[in-house]
């Protein structure tokens, strides 16, 4: 007699694949951290590593996984600052991104989940801070933020398999570009 596995419980293979994609980006960040050997580079490696862990935790427990991803975003931001403080352009970009995010959230939901607005602001801040770190870093942060935005959008009642693929594709691309920014 075969036991039925619950459909929503991820298998070891799924978790390995999900975490493995981000782990490859972590290896690139490790290469950059070893080459540069600066606090900012090592913190970028730590940020990607936290995201690898968050990938697995998110599939098992959503809230702890989300908290780990928020920590990853904060580590990225501190890494950006250690590599050079953002300029006024980042402040202007943050204001624009935050205004757009709040307008989008308001248009999509009359009562968003309590963590949606703070998390969206963290995404906007990380993206704006990456702007001063160069095009690879900015593109990576933008894709990472877009990916998380897709997940938040789904949580607010907009399901779709295509959005899953878009979210994951932009997530992995974002992590790779962030890691590559250490090597570029």
C-alpha cells in the first residue's frame, strides 16, 4: 500500500532545485568576495546565502521565509552602502518607486495584508540604493524586487501559473546579476 503525499508538501528534490539555483548565484558572490575581500563584498555574499536559506524556508513556512528574505534585502542594502553611499539620485528614485508601489497596492487591494506595505517599501529602498552601485547591481535589484512584487500580487488574490514562472525567472536573474556585480 502506497501512502499519499500531501500535494502542498515540497519534496527534497523541489527544495534542492529551488535552493540550488540561488546557491549558484551565491557561488558567484563568493568568488567576488574572495577577489575583492571587502566588507561590502562579503556582506553581499551573506545576503545571497540568506536568500538561499529563505528559498527553502519559504516553501515550508511562509512568514519565516518572508522574514529571511527581508533580512536578505537589508543585507544587500548594507552591502551597497559599504561599497559606497548612495547619492541624491537614489533618494529621488526611492520616492518615485515608493509612490508607484503605494498607488499600485491601493489599486489592487482595499485592505492589503499588514506586511505588504512595509515589505514593498523595503523593496523600493533596496532597488533605489542599488542604483548607485552600477547597472548590473541595479538591474539585479530591480529584477529581485519585481519578483517579490509578483509574489505579493499573487498573495492579494491574482493567481496564475505564468506569474509563477515570471517571478522565478526574474528572481534567479536578479540574484545572478547582483552576484555578478561583484565581478564586473
